[in-house]
């Protein structure tokens, strides 16, 4: 459950500092770009591709990284690495240096997502954009729960023991919350928890109970952690991501064509029925539905919930990439896999920890 963040003076200062630091990083990168590019061009008298692009841009990026916050350097480097790899592969393909491998995106994506989902089942989601996207599509049921926000309560307890300050008002608020929650029915408690955890909203509540009972069975395995029946869990696991991905992709298409809507309103309909948007939604929905279905089936088959179920589910759901092959998505997950297992190797002591700048 994700608790709301307390906006005190220190938090506001930290957020403001982070914003200013990221803005300074971008401004410094642009300023150094113009300074070194224009300066080197004036120094050599003309444009030299090998000099102006590789050494100069490397120096600019290296110096700019010192400005950015340490915790953001890793995700930023991963993002740039993914974009750079995609550009390099496109150049090699255009020049004929790289052979075209049929269904390469689907193969790499399946291998990457199999290992990533197995890791998430054992360790839980991270706080990076890839984990956020997977949590949005798959939910939190098939992942290990991580304890969060415990440091705040521990710190308060220690400070009370040392007599630094009194936490009477906070205790009174917690007491009132406990009284309110104790008077809730089980369904009201679930709704309250879902409001706090916005990524785990149960949209099935919008379906009337009479319709749900006629469409879905009530069977659910004892080891299944989802709230609804297995048939409803799998079916809605397909429908929700399908509609969400299709709607988001259609909205992006409409934003790109915003200037044409006034002169040609049919652009709205063409974006909604665009085959590319539909195939993307079908890919995301099928991936989530198959993954959840395989996990439920294996729990019924072996009468337990095991970590390896996630790997099998990922391996069988990964080929849905064939519906909408996307090299960009594949490379994001591939490099996220490399980063994940590199960090695991560092923690296990197989690789020495790299020095931070």
C-alpha cells in the first residue's frame, strides 16, 4: 500500500532542489554544447565530423552528468543507452552491415521479459519507469510485496524514546484513523486501500454484480492472491490493458494531429480505428491476460504458488509481441534486464561496485 507523502518543509525543499538541479543539468548541457561545438569549429576553421561529434559530445555529456543527482544518473544513462543502441542498429541495417533476423524483436522481448518477471516475482517491483509500466499493466498481485515507508515510523519511535519531541498529535490522528477503519466493512476497507494505492484500483466494481455472476465463475484457488475469481481475473486482465493502451495510443495520435482536427474532423475517427493503435492495445492486453492466465493455471495444476510460475507466464506471454513488433519497447526491456542483473551481481559480490561520480 502506497501511503501519501507528507509535504513538510524539508520535503518541499528537497523537491525544489531536485527540480532546480535537473533544470541546471539540461541548461548546462545545452550551454556546453554551443560553447564547445562553436568554439571547436572556430578553432579548426571548418566542420570535422569525427572531431565535433564524438569527442566533443562525449565531453559535454560527461561534464553535465556531474550536475545531475546521483540517483537519477543510472535511469538517465539507461534511457540514453537505449536510444543510442536503437540509432546504431538502424544505421547498421541501412548500410547492410547487420542481417535482418525474422521476429528478432519478439525473441529478444520474450527472453528479457521472462527473466524480468521472474525477478519481480522474487524481489518485487522497483521504482524505475519500466517497473512502473509493468505494474500499471500487470498489477501488483503477481509480484512480491515490498515494505515501504517504514523508516518514517521507525525514526519517529526513536525520537520519542530519546525525548526529542512529542508525537501526541500524530498518535491522536492515528487513533482516529483506527476507529474509522474498525467501523468499516471488509468491502469498504478494500476500497479505502485501493484509493491509497492508485495503481491497484479494481475496475471490476463498475460491472454490476448480476452481470458478473452470469459471466464469471466463483472458483478461485486458495493460493491466488487476487480478490476476484480466476476467470474474472484473467478476463479483466486482458480487457483493462487493451482499452488503456488503445485509448492512450489513440490520444497520442490525436495530439499529433491536433492542428488538422478543425479543418478535418474525420481525423478523430481515423485515429480511433487506426490499425496500429488497435494492434498495440491487443498486444498489451493479450500479454497481460496470458501472463495472468498461466499463473492461475499453474497454481491450480501444482496446488501452490511458486516463483517459477512467473518465468513460464512471461515465456508464453512474450510472443504476443508478434502482434505489434516494436524495437523500442524490446530494447527498453532488454537493457533493463542487463541493469537488473548487473545490480544483482554487484550485490552478490561477483562484480566490484563501480565508483560513483
